[in-house]
C-alpha cells in the first residue's frame, strides 16, 4: 500500500514546479523530495513527473495523485481547524503573497499588530511581484492591484483603491525644477517601467503626457523605480502610499483620479472558513480601512 505521507511531496512539486522550491516550502532538502517521489512512483508502478532541465513536468497520473493529495490536505486542514476551534485557540500557518511595495509598507506593519493579538498564527509572507496562483494553492491569501481577479477556487474582496501620481527626487527638482502641471511633465527625463508594470494605466498615461521626454531607464519593479528616482534619474509614476513614504521624493501633482487602481484581497475558497485564515483576513481588511487615506494619497503634507 502506498505511503500517504509521500502524497504531500507530490502536491508540493506540482504546486511549485521544481523539487528545490518544493523542498524549501516543506522545510526539507531537495534529495528528500526526489527520494519520496521516487518511492511513490515505485509503489504505484507509474511515472508522476518527467524530469527535465527546466524542472519537473507533471504527468496525467501525477495530476490525479496531486488532486487527491489536495483533497486530503483540505480534509486534514478542516479537521485541524475543528480541533483548534474546540480548544478555543486560533493557530495555524497562512501563506500571504503581495508585491514588495505592499509587503514592506503595509503588510509588515499590519503583521506586527496581528502577531500581538494572534501569537499562534504564523504568516508566511511571500513578497513577489510575480502573481502566485492562489487557486492552485501557491498561496492562501493575496493582495492584487488591477481589475477583479476571476477564476474558480478563489474569493475576491474589494479593498480601498490606490491613488497614483508623478514623483521625482528633491535633488532632481532643485536641478531641473518641479513639474507641477500635467503639461509641465513633458520634457522632463522619465523613469519608465517594464514587463507587467508597463501594462498599468499610470506609466501608460505618463508616456502619453510626455511625447518630448527622453527615457533614462526602464525598470520592472516598483522598489527599483523608487531607487532610480532617489538617484535623480527623472520623473516616474508611483502609488501615492509608496511615493509618500519616501522623504527624498517629492510629489509633482495631486493624485490623478483617472489612474486610481483597484485593490483586491484574494482568498482560497476552501480556506475561507478556517479560523486562522479568517482572523488574518478580518485584520487586514480593518487595517486597510483604517489607513484608507494613505491609499487615497491624502496623507502627504
């Protein structure tokens, strides 16, 4: 009979796409992951993953085993949650993902207060500008900017919108002047955005407003855009809660209403009633509502 404990290793590799990332998620070494999967393949008499240079490619049999393992995980999680509820203790682990900017400026301060209230809940914060797939179990809860997330297996809750404006460094403003109108932006050096950031309305708007401007650099993460601005490389668009947090930066314009971006809290549907997940969700929602003026760009003196 197959060792049921090996099923969780299949599920981890299916979710993460590689034995190394699965090992990190499980807190074991890569050799253990490979050995456990090989054991299960021998027990079942079939191949669960094709080993390729790019990683582990799951087979149809592997998909069935991973799906079964996911169902087992849900049942075990539900049983654990029931037991903890009976013990009147809110505890467990929640995997939370968001961009680095949200993580550093919003979620980490929120978690300090959350831990004081729920010391037995461990939050694994995955700050990543990539969009980890909540529906597939890569994370339990996520903050997403943009349009409403769609798909099966998730619940999306609207959060306060995020305002955007143009920013530059104080040194750049002293040397080149502070553009204080939309028309005044044209001709200033621009810090552009790359990859997924370039699809956002704000950088596209700035490009339309500055046809005569040269681009100093193009960057694919907001944290590095901030670094480029602080180095005096030009003007760029930022969420107001990001730009306003930097003493070295100056806001060029009031928040531009047409560029407000939606913000969504995304939850794995099968975990929505888990007490430790529910506790974190409620806490994050309250924190966002309390600090909504920051996201609206109203807190800048």
